[in-house]
C-alpha cells in the first residue's frame, strides 16, 4: 500500500531549508528579506516561467538573475549540456570547447574593427572574474588601491563589498563583517557618475591607484546608467594616471547587446578602451561560468605565463562551456530585438499603472535593463537610489506574485526579460501591474 505523498508548500520547503542552510538560502536576496513573506522553492522552469513546489507557475522576471537570456531550459542549450555530460563531467584539462568559446567571445567583442579583448580566461563565478581582474591590475601596475563606485556590486570578494549593491544594498549593509580593515582600506568608494570625485581621488592618491572597477552600466542598486561619456572619462582618467579600467560586464555582457554594454558605447558618441573586462551570467547560459578578458600584454601576466596566480579545479567546465557556446550562438540580433521590445512594453505599462495611482516613480533604464524607484527626480547614484519609498516595493512585489508574476525580490535589482517572453507572458505581466500599483499606493510607511 502506498502512503500518500506529503503536500509540499513553499512554507514547508523554506522551514526545512532553514534548519540546514543559513537563512534557508544559498544567496541572500533569495530569502525575500526586503519584501517579506516566504521565498518560492522552485522545482523547474521552462521558457518564461518557473514552477514552485506546489506546482504553481509564475511568469519569471528574475531569469536566474540574468543568465537566462533565451528563457529557461532552451531545448538546444539543454541538449548541448546533455551531450557534453554524456562525454564526461569534468576533465581538469584543456578542451576544444573552451577555445571555441574564447574565440567566440573575442569575436563578439570586436566592434567596428576594434577589439575589446584579445585573451579570455574562464572561471566559474563573476566574483572570481572581478577578483582576478583586480589581481592582474595590481600585478601589472605594482599598485594596491582600487576605486569602486557606491552601489556597484562586483561579487563578494573582500575588497569589493564596501557600499556594495545587490544583496548588500537590499539588506542595507555598509559592507561585510569579516573583511579585514587593512583590505577594506585599499578600496576607495566614490559616488557614481561623479567626475570630480574621481579626479579628486587620483589627486589625493596619485601613484597608488591600480585600477578603477565599474559596472559597465550600474544595475545592482536598481538600474543606474552611466551618464554619456562617463565610461570614456574613466578610461581616460585612469590611463592618464598610469592606472587601468576594469569594466565589469558580468551582468550586462551579452545581455544588453551582442557585445554587451561596451558594444553599445563603441558604436555611440563616446567609444572607450577598457583594459580588462569581466563576464558572467549569460556567458554560461545558466551554468556556473564566468571570465576575465583583456589585452594580451595584461592577460599574459596570468600564470602559467606570468607572475599573477589564478586557477580553478572546475574552470572552463565542459558542461558550462557547452551551455555558454549554445547560448551565445543562439543569441542573435532577433533575440536582442525581442528582449528590447519586450522591455519597452513592460516599462510603458509599469509607468502607466503607477501614474494611474498617482505614485511618484522613476523607471531607470540601461538598454533592455530597467528597474523602478518609488521617488521623483533622476536617479544618478546610490544615494539617489536609496532615497526612495522602498517600503512600497514589498506590497507591489506580492501583488504581482499573487497574480502569478515573479519579480526580483528587491527594489534594487533589475527586471530581466528574455527571448522566451511571448505574448502570453507579456500580457500576464502587463495585466498584473494595475493591481500591484494599487497595492504600492495603499502601502503605509513602516
Ligand atoms: N559583477 C556584477 C556586475 C554582478 O552583477 C555580479 C552578480 O550579480 C557579480 C559581479 C558577481 O557574480 P557572481 O554572483 O557570479 O559571483
């Protein structure tokens, strides 16, 4: 006689997880801390939708925090991974696939005859990619100090958590415990889009600054696009002082366009030459894969050629490379056009719904990435992003979730659309927005 299956709920799944996993999550924002309620426990995903343990479907605007550019479980990507798995999970040796991927990425980062990078080293996470980029910059310049911008998130390595975006912003933390003060002191945190602050930092610390690291476009404190020419200014200023520019494209790379944010700027009014570029998310199509690229002279400082050490047991993992190759090969002009059009439609509907409720709001955009801030006026830096009625987002988020639309569980995260968001999915999002706007309008400050 079979025993009836126990009914799973998101509550029971979360309670069970909390007993064995800190906070019940393996990455903090997943815990729904800033929106309240019980996090979804997801068992599968397909196209524009995710399915939770109860069997309920949601139209998904998280897209695994960016990687799922083609939508979830694209059949050709899944097939590529399955075929790679059948050949072996990991060899700890070089593979033809990783060379193909490096060639493909270098090719994509060649825009108007200009090569954005000449070499690519694959790692498993964006955190490793930015950590490695900083080590190369320090090794190349013989200097220790790094400039980062408030509200930018570059992963969770020691030197990069100060006034960081993403989960650190969501939790309202200034940084992280456990980071030695001596390491934190090597990071200068400046307001974004503030040229005078950058010039003042170089004046005060000239000869000590190894690199500026910047998100290609800010997207971890809500979306904060660089002002026109700001990235070019950063490149010029760094170079004038013998420092490097690290362009962090972990989130924007291959998402806002075929050659990432750099590609968009390369064809615009203010092209610029970053020294090192970091990739993650879309490059692995949902598998753990990331990379750091740059000019040959810099990248060849890495071991085994040079003195800057970096390694990884699973770096260039064949399954991850197969997913990345399949994803990038499928991510053609039609994919980007679809994502752009879908993003514009959702933004317009969001604006209309919030306006109908008389709610002050700003929808910040960077290519197809966007987010909402419950305030008036332009959002140009982290202080602006924080100066909003963040408490309106929880009710807004839950009203969407109740109607079957899963938004990022933090007002500081971008909304991610995918090539799989079809008419049905987009209609579901648009139709859910008015009730969510009403919920946000009737929310009361805590
Ligand atoms: N850099 C940026 C711009 C990111 O958005 C992220 C993650 O969201 C990272 C680095 C860190 O990547 P990972 O979470 O793969 O370590």
